[in-house]
C-alpha cells in the first residue's frame, strides 16, 4: 500500500469484517476454554443458588436438581454458593467494597473449577464432577445477542468511516467501536457458567466501563458537530477529556460509590444529549436537509440509547435491577444503529453513496448461516454437522433469493425506472413537436422520473446536470435553448437527489437531445427534397405544359392543358410545409375561378370577407380545400350551365365557410348520383374534419357549402 494513499472503501469494510471475526473468536475462546460442569444455575428469591438444568459431566454424574449449597475441591476446600455468584453484571452492585468482594469470590470459585474434580454440594449430598472443555453449543442466547449487537454497530461505523471523510463520520464510527467494546466484554462475563478468574473479570469490567463512558463522550461530540457545528471544535475533545477523567476515577475507585463512578455520568450524558439535540433542532429550523437528518438522531436517541441508559443505569441508581437482562437491553442501542443505517440509505447521512448496503447484504449472508446453525444446535438439539448442513441450505433457499430481490428492487432502481420511462421517451422522441409541446413533454417526463415537489424554470445558464443544495434540488438544462429546469425534493420530498438520479437525468437528456437532433435533420432533409421536387415540377414539367398550351390545335385542348398546369402548380405549392395566410390562398382561388367563368361566359359574383385574413392555413389543407372548391365550381359550370356564379367566403367565428351558388338548370341535389367527384369531395372534407352540404338554390340552381373549423386549417390534409 502506498503511504498516505486513502484505502478504498471496500477494502476498509473487508478489513473491519476480518477484525470482527477475530474479535468474535476472542470472545468465544475464553468461554470454551474454561472448565465446564454442564450445570445451569438460577438465583432464588432468598438469595440461594439453584440447579435448573444439567448436561455433559453433571448429567452423566447424575446430579439432581435443587439447591446448590457449596463447591468443594479435592484438597478439602469449600466455598458456599449464593445467588450473587451468577450476577450478570457487577455494575449492579452499589458500593466498591461489594464490587471487590464479588471479584474475590469469583477468583476463589474459578480456582476450584480449575481442579481435576469438583464437588457440588446439595441437600442430597456432594456429587463429584470431572470438568470438561465447554462446547460452543452451550453458550447462551444472551451471548450471541450481544455479539450480534456489537458486530452490527462495528460494521455500520466502519461503513461510515470508509465512505466519508467528515469529522462527524469519525465520531460516529467511534461510537460503533466503543459499543462493540461494551457488548463484547459484557458478553464474555455474562455468559460464564459460574465464575471467571477474578483478574480477567476485573479487566473485562474496567474495559466495559471505558467503552460505556467513551460511547457517551463520542455521542455528545457527534451531536455537537452534526448536522451543524454548534460552537468551538474543542468542545468534543472536552467531552472526551471529561469522561476519560471519570473512567480513571472509577477504575481507581476514587468516586464515593458506583453511582458516581459510572451511573450518574451516563445519566448526565443522556440529559446533555437531549439539550444538544434541542439546540440542533432549533439551529436547523430553516434547513430542511439538517432537519431530515436530525429526525433520525432524535428517533434513535429516544428509542435507543436513552431507553438503555434509563432502563439500566437509571434503574440501578434507584436501587433496582433492570427490568430485562442488560445483554438484551443492548437491543435498544442496536435500534439506534439500524435506524441510522436506514437514514444513511434514505437521506445520505454523512454523504454516503447508496451502494454501501451491498456490503451489508454480503455481511449478513455469512452472519445468517452462523445464526441459523446456532439456533438449530441450541433449540433443536441437532448434531453439529447436520445443523451446519441445514443452516447452509436454509440460507441458500431463503436468504439469497431474498437478497437478489432486494438488489433488483433497491440497488438497481435506476435501471428499473429508466425501463419504465422508455415508452414515454420513445413517444416524445418519435413524434415531431414544436418548442412548446417539446418543453411540456420534457417536464412531464422529468415529473414521472423523479416526482419532485416542485419544478421551476431557471433562466440562468445551465450547461450541465448537477445536484444543488446537498441534494435538495436537481438542475437540468433545457432540450433546446438557454436556461433550464430546477427540480426540488425528489419523490414528493421523501428523499434527496442522489448521484444515481444525476446519471438518470443526464441519460434522459442525452437520449432526447439525440432524438430531437435526428428529427431536425430528417425535417431539414425532407424540406430540401420537397423544394427540389417543387422546382423540378415548376421549371421542367410546367415549362413543357406551357409549350403544349401555346401549340394546342383547339381551344378545348388548351383549356384541358391549362387545368393540368393549374393542378401541377397547386401540387407544387402543397410541397411547401410552412403555413401561409388564408387570404393569399383565397386570392389565388379567385383568380382561377374568374378565368374559368370568363372562358365559360358566366358572370362571377365574388363576395369575399376573408381577403385580408391572416389565419394560417397548412399547405396540405390548402390543397385539399382547393380541390373541393374546384370540383364544386366544375359541377356548377358543367351540369347547371348557369348565367351567374356566386362565391361567398366568410368567417363565422368558429368556422370558415366557402359557398358556391349558381342559377343554372341542373337537377336538384337529392337527384345527384354518387360519382367519383362527389365521393372525393366527401373524403377530403372528412379528413379535414369539415363538412360539405348541398342545397337547392332559390328560385333555381344549387348551392354548395364548404364548412371547415378554424382549428383544422393547419391540418395536413
């Protein structure tokens, strides 16, 4: 490893897991190395000791249940047994001289247990046992519970330190380390069968007190600097110095009693933590990120460390034993670490990346095999090899499928979300849209992707996607043009924006920009091709038709060629995809109809209310409307043989109406046959969303109404 180079996070986690494995073995080894009688003791209300279960040596020797009066060694030594001998925690004692006497008795009992044979005196006599090495399956549940609590705290703290360089992360990691010290020392002496060597027991107790007091100091230091620093950076060091002095006074037994040595300082630390939490809450009243983080501190403080301190140290200070064994009370502190783990995942406490739960799944996989194995051995009394096989099978069939589901659902949420957005992304990218429609579709896509509480326009220059305000907001450039959008509070305010959201937003932006660019290239190419075709029709085919018109041998042929030329010009004009004013189209239609009426010797009465209209009409709609109007004029001139033709163009507000009326002698509309021309007119009007109506004209002739909604003028036809 290169000196000074930071260790990769996964390597730190692996090293922490290896250290944890060594520490667990270090806890198991002294318990399994001590002499084992195979006796389970319980304290009676009168202060005596009872035998409640036997196994191994005691069971083979036929030891009876009932009162345990004393222990004997082979040299004639005897020590009476009392209920205090199996006290779970020496801190339950009040005076230091009681504490010292307890340790001395533990040493004397351990000396007797170290002999080749041990006698247990009961009312029925003395039964002699040959102590054996203690099997791991005999270790009580409370031992494993404390091992699990300390291990989880250690690994959570290691995760935080590995993935964050903040000072608060180091303090939080320190709480995990010292909590492991508390639980693992307590796990050893609380899981003893009857006694430990007095020197070893005292060393474990001193280390346990050191861990408890350091935990209080580290937790207060954490609340002083996180989420915001409340004052001088030296205050956390002052907390550490104070509790170090308390520990020295407690170890040297300079305090008046154990209340002052351990309990009152722990209760004072709890009270101070509430004060600091209130100060943090007040400081964060205008800072949503800090409040979101602080919620988890307050929740875990109330449900975790405070319940443990009050339930254990508070009860002892009042002269009562805890309501539940101290080893199981550690579960309340464990809630603090589990709650913080959830907070780290949800609110990125200590700025942790969201991938770190993968390491936890890996760690819990191995832990589950061990736990299931121990449960099967302990509760079902199975053979160790069979229990191990069943544990591996259950972990493989239950844990690993569950882990894969969690990985797919939680750790690959970005891929899932992107796949869910693909149909909408394809729809937006494939449909040609104007700038406003594209902007609206982009906003809708971002709303579906991130579900922000709000989305606002930002006219400042936003060149790239980035997270703002430590995750409160996400800035995203526009698809086109300057400025961008700012999304606030992801998933309805339930979480902050994460780096995975940044990647998702960037992916959506790039995909949509590429699609829009391809659409623009396609539209530009299509427009250039239409212009080329229009030029060829006008300059080449049109010129040849003009030549044929001038060389026509009869007026009828010339008229037909002029009609073909007019259709060609209309078709060429329709290739221009840009809308044009309606007034220009009507002016062109008037010129064509006037020429046709003049050629047929028919008077034209043109009543135009739309000559100056600037309503836009699409080239496709213009071509379709022109053909319908031309067919109506053709029918009037051909079948009615009128003397006058009246054309009216008007705007009713909702519709544009073109009316063609003649005074000819043609048949009534209800007698018309359904020819190709009429069918074509009906199809074209239906395509545009308009209507075509035929009426008998008074006193003679017919009237055709071409009615088109205004919003259909920009239809493609």
